[in-house]
């Protein structure tokens, strides 16, 4: 079955460490996105990528980095520069173009806790 | 300033009640309005609304868009405990060959027996 997989589901990190969250999709979607969700804050866009080897900053990119070396993969690195990294991270993908009637397909998320 | 505003932020109802969730949005580069349901982890797609005044319906859920007043509502009739979730509204903006979704903060609905 096609879908989008995030791993791990739960992640603990010590302060000052970088950590990478995985996101893989087999839907042949061109575009991929990373969102952060905090209680009462909704989803906020961190980075997005429309094609391989290209990505753009979202609203809250500071302290994060991404890569898009393959169409299927869009890993997110939470760096030590991110001041408040504890959150729920959601990855999503979508077909290109404005004729898409189904919005995004989301992964199941990774809950990151800094200890 | 939030571009997509949902209200209420939380709501508690009894099974069988009818609820109306609200979403207002900005007009700049607007293309469509989407509703998602998030129960535990991944949000799942409910509706996409593009045309004003046309109701989308799926079982007990329905939604409508008012492009003049820049808002959308999501109605749930005869609520069940399984409707308990966070309901997210998102504005789809136009762009060159692709699009982004800007989400509201969500409405947390709790349906009690």
C-alpha cells in the first residue's frame, strides 16, 4: 500500500544534540513538507520541497535543516540551535499542481522530547 | 497575526448533539479551503471547498464555504464519541505549480456519552 512513513514514533534527545527525523513516501508525490505541532498552536510549516534537490524555508525554519536528495525521502534535522524543540513533528506529501483535490497525505508523526 | 482562525478552540458536547465549527481565512492568493480530522497522529482529509455556497457532505459531516464573508463551517450532526478529535482548517494558497497549506490552530472536539 502506498503511504508516508515517519520514524521513529518517539524520540528523546539531550540538550545540545542534533537529531534527524525520517520521512519516506512511496506515493510518487513531488512535494513534501515538514510541520511542527504544539498544543494550542495548530500546524506550523518548517520546510517544504517541491522537487528533488530543492527546498524552501517555511514560517519557522530557524534551528532546522532538511535535504531532498531523493524524491521519496525528506529528512528533517533538528539542530542544537532550535531553542524549544520538544514538539510533535508531522511530515506530509502532495502531488504537484493545483488540480489536486485531496490536499496532503500525512505521516503518523514523530514526538520529540528534549531531556 | 494568524491567517486562518478557527473557533471555538475547544468544545465539549454530548452524544447526539449537533456541532458547528468555524473557520475564517484571508483572501490573498486563496485557492481553496480544506478540513482535516486529527484523532491521534496523522490528520485525515475530510473536505476541500473551492466554490462558494456549495455544500460538501459525507455521512453526518458537511461543510460549506462563503467566499464573500471569507469563512467556512464544518457541521457534525448526531455526534458520536468517535467524532472526538481535533478538527483542522487549512487555507490552500495559489502558487507557481504547487501550493502550501496554512493551518488554523484547530478545534478540539470532545463528545461525551
